[in-house]
C-alpha cells in the first residue's frame, strides 16, 4: 500500500498533482467527518431555509464527485449514473438516507473518482461536462473550490447543532 502524505508540509515540494490530490482528499475526509458523533436526527436538522443539512452536504458531495469524475469523464447522462439532474435536488433527503449510508456512498464515490483520474495527466482533457472539454487540472481546482465551500458550511452547521441552536 502506498503511504499517503500526513500533512500539508509533506506535499510542499511534491509535484502539483500530488498537492491537488492531497488537498482534495483532505476536504473529502473533512466533509465525511462532519457527521462524527451525531445522530441521524442531528445530521438531518435544518438550520437554514435551504435544503442544506449536514447529511445533505455529504449526499451533495457524492453527487458532485459523480458529476465531475463520471459524467465529465464518460459523458454518461445523469439518469444513467443514478444521480439527480440538478445540484439542488442532490441535497434532498429521503427516509433511507442515514449517516452510515451517506458516508458509504461518499467514500465509494471518492474511490471511483480517484480511479477515474488516475490514468490521466493534469493537462489531459475530459470531454463529457456540460461546459465542454476541460483539463483535469480545472476539474481538480473546481472540486477544491466546491469542497472547501461545503466544508465551511458544514463547520457552521455542526457548530450550531452541537450548541443546540436552530433557526425556525
């Protein structure tokens, strides 16, 4: 098994791809870990007017992985991949969604994303995105932006949940 970097300092002098992948995996893990120690009820709790919940964020992150590393790489339609048509729909929870199921789906999607990207170079083009052909480098940067934004959302929601506050 390959040893992964343990900290940001471990990748400072590594090639750009190793740096991108380290930060992607760090943000993926942070979103998955936002559910640590919570009940399913807490993870489903709506604290803002939108559909954004901690469980919904992890479910959405799974959607995002499949959009950028399946749809964009293969050109397969979202219906074939088994994901919602819009980002907003990806936050919707149903009765079968639990912390365990969301975490497992997210981990599986992240593993599939890593496998899909592995044979490509940063300048290789993926052609299946709705925006048109994009280099893997752009996909990685977009994913970092998306995941960082949602990690921030998760931090705030988790803080509110643990403090026992809610917005009516």
